[in-house]
């Protein structure tokens, strides 16, 4: 029997448990927290999905909006003692575009559209003392063009600011920009000529710790997947390209969603969801590993969303009367210590209308070994709903990979208990624990109860987040939760 069918059986057994497991947990520290949401936030494409970052041992920093045009970066220890606060000076209409941290400094990149130009500025904050350096203008671009962007390497040592050059139909022809080091000193100007490709509608740009630049492209009217690597100081690109869309089994298929991730081992991975052009139904998942040192692309076996797969998924949700997959988006690519690739996709949607609620439901998990051979897949069911004013602020999930254990934290109501729940997935075989309620006494009312973006793990069983719970459930608090 194939491993994936065994996992479905395990999953169904877990869903039939009379109640979720109650975990032993305790709020070890809590301080009042002033939360000001960004009214311009795009719920589906958040620019700042993580506003809290673990730095060093038992310390973390967070980005906090104080009101219009005012942000601070704050550093805390595990006891939630504030170590310093740094203000980020911003002009009217300026927005935070990126928040990251390296070994020595935190970096806040802001975007400002001023008249006929758009500007990117970088604010560098010393992690030891909170001292803010003079802001550096990274890039200037015409306001009428696509929004300028920035990519930062995982270790914070490379910063790439870039802009798009498009034709009259808004398709990308060229990308140009500047590469800086971690101290925001200019290293080189860059220019990527993409005129040999047709119909480029989207581009994802990432930068490696050594300054390698990766330009990930969808072209040929959502059919071709291309990755170009530019090494520091070189204008010549190493190109890897593959036609993902086309006619398969008599069905015309196109790229519906993509996700790329430059992993800690320096390898680029990509995942693609394809769909039937005629019906719009999901057709398959495709994954690829790009090895530029070996000049090789390693493809995973295509995983097709067969009628049997769709039937099993929809059978897990009694409220779903549909006979097809809907509103599935790629959300995470993760790499385990054994070089196993994990792909997560989530069902999330709104019912439409200005005040319609938002929903986040099942998670689809797929695993491939270091040779990109299919290993296992499973589906975890959850039922999350939030008002339009919150969007996905409190729902969806937070993930944390520790060795071969994937931890997923969600806010849900299960068996009448409204709480934060922890699921743990063994990446060796895909087996999952039943959701464990953390027993935080979170009130279910019309007020915001949990801000997912501030969730971070200090250690395997030590979580920092913002919620209403415990003895002061009437107000949001920055809290450290210890799981026993």
C-alpha cells in the first residue's frame, strides 16, 4: 500500500478523536502591547508576514507600528524585558517594505511615492545597542512604473534594490538596480536583459549570502518557468528554463501559482501549481531543484490532483459540497536537515463583498527526498474564520521546523474550545499529532484575539506572540508561552 494512503487513514483516525489533546503550557511572561494594524495591508500578499525575529539566544526584535508614519524596532529578552527601542523616521505616505535581521543589525526598508518618483530607503539598526544609522537611499524609480522592490540575503550581508522596465502592455522587459553589502555600501549596479523571453508577467528576485542574484520568471503567457543566476561582478546569466504549461492528456494546462525559495544550503527550489485552462480546476503540483554548480535541474515526479485525490480531500470537510479543489495557494517551501523538501499549500479565501469574512482551511503537505523523489503527502483539516477587518491577521498558520519535526500553530475553535492549537508533523513519514490546545483562555468575541505576524519560536517549546489570554484577556499582550 502506498505511503500516502496510509497517511490518509491516520488522518481520518485523528479527526475522529472525541476532542483535541490538551497540552501543558503556561504564559511565562506578558506585557501590554499597543497594536496598530496597517490599513493598507494586502491580506493575500503581505509585504510583512513576519514582524518578530529571533536574534541570538533568548532574544528577539519586533517591528511595531505606533500610528500613521511612525514605526519602532524593539528588542526584548525572553523575560520580555525591553532592551532598547529605535524609532524609524518616515515621511507622510511612506510604507515599510521589508523587515529583516542579520548577525549585527536589523534592517527596515521603506517605500515612498513622491510626485513622479518612488524611493526606497534603508534604515540599519545595531542589534547590540539599538543605535540607528543615517538612512540610505537605495533606489529611485519612476512612479508610473511597477513598484520597486528589495531582496535581502538570509544572513543580511547582501541587499539588492531593483526596479522593473516594462513595455506598453506592462510586461517586463528588463530589471535594473544596485547591490549593497550588509553595511549598505554600494557594491555594483546590476541590469538584467530579459528581452529574449515573451510575456513576462511576474518576477521573483532573491539574493544569496555570497551576492548571487536569482531572477525567477514566469513567461510565455504563464507557461514557462525560468531561473537566471547572476554572480557578483558578472553581467552574464546562467539560465535554466522549462516549459511547464502546454497540452497534457488532451488538456491545455497553465501555471496558476508559483513559489521559489533559496535554501540555507545555497540551492534554489521552485514549486508550481498548474490548472486546466478550460475549467480552471487544479491539475498538478510540479517541483524542481536548481543546481547551478552542476548546471542541472532535478525534477520531482508530477503529482496530479486526480478525481480520487479531490474526493478524499473534500470528504474531510463536511461543509464542502464542491467536487473540485478551490482557492489553494502555495505558502511554504522548507528544507529539513536531511535535504528533504517540504511543500505546503493552503486553502484560503473570502466570500466576496466589502464586509465578507475571510477563511483559512485545509493544508496540503508534500514531501520529496534529497533526490526529488516523492516521499509522502497528507492533508490537515482546519476551520478558521475572521472578519474582513482582520483578514488573515489572526488565521492561517505559523510554522517552525525543528530538525525533522514541523510545528504548526493555529487559532481555532475545536470541540467548543477557542484556543491556539499546535500540530506536529514527523517529516520522516508525514504522521501528525492531533491538534494540541494550549489552554490560554482566549476569549471568543468580536475583538482581535491573536496577531499571527508576531509569532516566533525562541526554542522548540518557547513561543513569543501577541494575544489576549490568561489573566488579562481584556487586552492584547506580548506573551511568552512555554509548552511542557
